[in-house]
C-alpha cells in the first residue's frame, strides 16, 4: 500500500491554506482576518485561495469567509455546548479539533485506508463513495489550561471508529447543506490526487470527527489507493492491516504522532511529540530511525506499553510498516 506525497509532513503544526508550506523564521503565517481559522504565508497565496475560501450570500450581499458563513448558520445552542468544555465558541472548538486532526494526520489517514482495505477496498467503497468513516472522540479536559498551552496532539481521545452509509449521514439537512457547499473542494481534491498519485489513486472517502457531547463536527477527505496485491487480500495482509490500525490508534491516544518528516527519503514514519518552541507547536521525532528505539528509555514509557501490546503478527513496528508498503 503506497502513501501519497502529502504524508511527508512538515515539523510545524500549521501550514499555509494556499500552498501547504509550513511556517519558518522567514515565512510567517497570518490568519484570515474574517474567520481567524485558516492561515496564509503570503498575500499571493491568500488571493489564490480566495475563490474557494469566500462565500457569497444574498443575506450579507458581499464576499464573506465560508467558515464565518458556516458559523453564522450554527444554532446558538452549539456555542453553549462548546463553552461548557472551555472553548470560546464553535470556531475555537473547530480550530482545536482541526489541530488535533493535523497533528495525527498520518495515523488517521493510514487507519482509514487500512479499514477500507480490510472491507474490500474501492470495490466496497464505491465511486462516488457509498460509505464514510467516523471517528468518535471525547475531549480531554484540563482545568485552568489556556488554549495556547494545550498540546494539539492530546486535546482529544479517539474512542472508536466506524464505517457508515453516506446516504444515512446526508439525511440530516445540515450535513446535506455542508456536503453540497463542499462540492468544489472534492473536485479539487480529486484533481490533486489524480495528478500526484496517477493510476494508484482509486477514489476519496469522507471522514467525520465527532466529539461526544458536542453537536458540531469536523470533516476531511482522505484518498483510497489501489493495492499492489490483488483483492480480496490474503489473511497475512489482513493481519498486518489490523496491527497497523492498532498502532495508529495507540500513537494517537498516547500523544506520539507518527510522521514522515518533510524531505525525508524514508516512507517509514517515526513516532514523535509536539513541543512548544518560540511560541509555535513543533513535532520532534523520538529517534532518527526505528532501529534506534530503546525499550528501556524513560523518555517514552507509554510507547513501550503500546509496542508490547499483543498483536496478530510478531513484527516490530518497523517491520510492520515496511510490510504495509508491499500490500
């Protein structure tokens, strides 16, 4: 199972919504003045992204950021829901959830791909997709902690994941409205993946992140790639996918996000931690290679417990992730 180029991630948490580049000392990211949600590295990127970022309505009679438009459509009761969890409002909650999704991007995308492959791959999913993935979450409440101090990789806990019928989710008028408004986003996503992945790209899947006790949710699209092996997969491959799924879930909930650092020649992700440096959250690997992993290190005790968890295969994490590439 190949990984698309987007899984080589920068060490900085946030990226430009126009070009995807991360912030560095010579490239500062600035928020959209309307929503304070998305960020851009330059005025050129903001102008480039504006046609898809804006939202024009008769009600306001002028271009308006689509995130602000979505926030205006939300029931005021939703703001009350998220304030009970310590967020200023629905947009602040959505930003925190989005940061958590980005921090664990590799694991979420790989877990989604592994789950769909276990069910039959693109033949099961369909084009357009008949199913969606849902990650059910709970918020990790830390009383008295300011938002800027909250580790983005540890804001939520993933309780479980499930596959649901797209038609069932779209019966909700609000979900249907959002789905229709994001048609252009799906079009751009498909074009990007077809350009970068070629024939390996099979289709997209919509993934919903739903937090217990909170009505608003976040949604993202992930690619489903064709396998090197014929479908249906053999039992050995299914066991590997199951173990990869367990590894992904474990790293998400223990705060050791898996990443292939941007510029790395290796496709094998490493576990790391997000640390605050000069006011910015930055991912740092625990070691340079899985071969450097020390089972006696006191720096990552929770990782030891995760690696010792009983699995269907007897492969080490590096062997497991290497075998995954061959599926």
